[in-house]
């Protein structure tokens, strides 16, 4: 360690502030530093330890992995990328232990999902991608590529490398953004894409969604972000890239035909809204959340059906998405009935 003479020291963090951000005792942080030399911190003129934002991110990941049961001694010598690999493996192991996921999917005998290569543009997003709550929502191992400052940097760094999904964080989405992305990174612009944004016009969002881009408006908590991103990965890498899942021999599973059976919707919007309002008075909020999920799934199912009619060229894809949404909706309808019995709530009558 060396005394810092850089003006950047003014924007760095002292031990107490870092300990509060990590929600750990200052004494523990000092023991970690003394015993394992986790960061190359600088000293202020008065001898205070000063941490950079990168130091805080590194310590945060160490703290989360330690909370999950990993010994700090086994983690101390690992690089940031190696720590990220440990976090991804941990999340993948947790996902494999969830039998309900296999039952709902109807493919309990399917092979373990391969690791996805996701290019990340937006350095502020990088630390959140290591959150255990976010990683649990993904339900599969992920290899993060980056993060990169912008699309041009990502294209230069990823030249010739396979990329399954492009994840971008854009505070503002202007009308010219798609053309700017195409000009800066033509090889990335055609990839399946997930966009986190804060401000954009409704018409522009509709245009991006119509072009196959997945959008989520910030701010969101880590759990919500993970569930959304996990859904994007399932749909965009499975449906948009391959239009069907590949079997062990490399063949594609056929998509549903036009006459495939679609489960009938059990409750309409009014009934679900009434039930959500009723269930919000009980201590457990799961009934309301499931009712709201059913509303979302039902509307996406209807949206996919409309796309099937409007775009003959993509009819098969939208038929597939409609069937997936209908199956998920039927599973959540059964879940809502089960929750209602458990909580002693009266379900709305099944619509004719």
C-alpha cells in the first residue's frame, strides 16, 4: 500500500462506507484484508484505506459467495472472472435442484441446458449480474462476456466468437438508436437482444418489440431482473435463434401445427382482477401475484395470436409462442386453484 496523491482519492470509499455497502462489520473487512490481501487499496494522507468502485464490486461478490457457504479462504486467491464462474456454477446447481421446474416444463428427462454466452454492454450492470437472486432467476449457467462500454468495443472484442444473446443497458432509447447500433456493430445488431432502459417513447418501444427485441424498463429489483432475463434466454435463444429445440442428434423438434390444441382460458380479466383485489387482504401475497401473472400470460397469449394473423411469414413462430404461453397459463391456473384452497379464498367462477 502507498499513500495516495491522486485527486481521484476524493471519490473513493473508506472502510466504514464499504462495510456498510456490503452489510458486514468493519472488523470483518479489516480481518479479510489483513489475512488475505483481497485488494490493492491506497491510503489517504491520514492513513485511511481508500477503495475504488472495482474494489467494492470485487468485495461484494466475495461477500455474496461467502454468504452462500463458500469459504473465504478458498475464494481469496481467485480473480473476478473466476469468482463469477463460481457464482454461475452455484446458480446452475440451485436450478438443477428444483423439481417443480422439470415438472412444469414437461421434459424431466431432457439433458441439462448448456451454458449461454451473453455479451453485456453497460458496466453499471455488471455487478448486478452476480447477484444470487438474479442468478437463481436465470435457471441455467451463463457465461458473461464483457462488460463493454459500448457496442463498438464489444464488436472489436468479440470478433469471431460465438454469442447467444446481447444484453444492453441504455438509459435513453431514441428513434435513431437501432441505426446507430447497426453502424457501430453490424455483426451484433442481428443477435437476439435484451434491452434495459429508463426512458423511451411508447411508439419506439413498440417498434423495437415488433422487431423481436425484449425490453424491460428500469428500475427493477435483482429477482425480477433475473426472472425476466431467464425468460428472455429461454424464448430468444430457443425460439428466435433455432425456432425449435435441438435434440441430442441435432434434429429439431417440430413446432405446433395450426390445428394444435390450445388450453381454454379458465378466468377472464375481470374475474382475475377481482380475485387479485380480494387476495391482497391476506398476509401471503402469492394469490395476488399469481393472478397478476395469469393476466400477463393471457395477454401475451392473445398478442401472439394476433401476430400469427398479421404476419404470415412468422406465423409458425408466433403459433409456438402462443402454445408456450397457453401451457404456462394453464399451469398457473392450476396453481391459483391450489393456493386458493390453501389460503381459504373463494375463486371466481370458471367462465363458460
